[in-house]
C-alpha cells in the first residue's frame, strides 16, 4: 500500500466521520452532559464497531453480514431502546449534572451506546466494502497492509469523534455553564429519543 493510497483512504474516512450524524449527536451530547471522557468512551464504542466492519470488508465477508441481517436487526432494536432510555434520562433531570443511572455506570454506558448505535447501521460495512477495493488491490494486501488499514480507521474515525467530544464538553463552559447546560440536556435528550424512534421505524434494508 503506497503513501498516496493511505492518504486517499484517510481522507475518505475522515470526511465520513466528520459528517453530521446520529453518532456525532451522541458523542456531543454525552460530552456536554457528563464530561469529555464520557464522549471519548462513546467514540471508543464507535471505533470498535467500525473496526469490526472494516475487518469484515477486508476479509471479503460483506455477504456474510447481509446473511446475518436478523442479528443486525436485533442490534438495531437494542440500540433504539438504549438511545430512547438515555434520552429519557436526560429529559427527566431537573437540573444540569444531576446524577443518573447512566452516569453511575459512566464508562460502560457510554461505550455501549456508541457501539450499539454504530452496529445498528449494517450499511456501514457496504461503505468499507466499496471504498477499500476502489483504492486498493484487495488480493495483494499483506498483513502489514491490513494493520495499516485498521490504524487508519482508528485515527480517522476516532480522531474526529474525540474532537467532537472536546467541542461538546467545552460548549457548556463557553455558553453559560449550568443554565445553558439544562437547556442543552433537554435538546439532546429529545434528539436521542428521536434518534431511537428513527432506528425503530427505519427499514432494516
């Protein structure tokens, strides 16, 4: 794999990760309501799922992912329910920063939310399965090339999501602390509930 190919892949992954999406909303909202480290744990969950999808695409197993459609449908339902629950917890808080069940199980809760949300979108593997062959000769990939691909995924996707986590945590400080934070909780809580409902109603294919 040449440096030009690596740059093309990194740029493509970076652009995709930076696009406004449900995962971005989740990272920003968790950072704003529970701190930057919470947002970073969401980002870690997202990166974990992306690594799984990228690995399947590298191994040429995108067809297998489609055969496992029922499993992904179950994950989608779990992700939807979890998002709705997290959103409801934010909406039910009477003041900004009030402890919640999600906050008490902080890191695992944030990681799981990012992981489930990303796994719920089986179409992500289609992106990887189409991107990699368009730039690389998949038959000529060696072990070192695969390692590079996975590292590119980590730094591109993870780097952007960590930046969003920082923006989310600094947003509250810059725009009014607790007073603005309560408004932000209401908005992001509603967005998370809406995102969960969307996952429930969205066609699986």
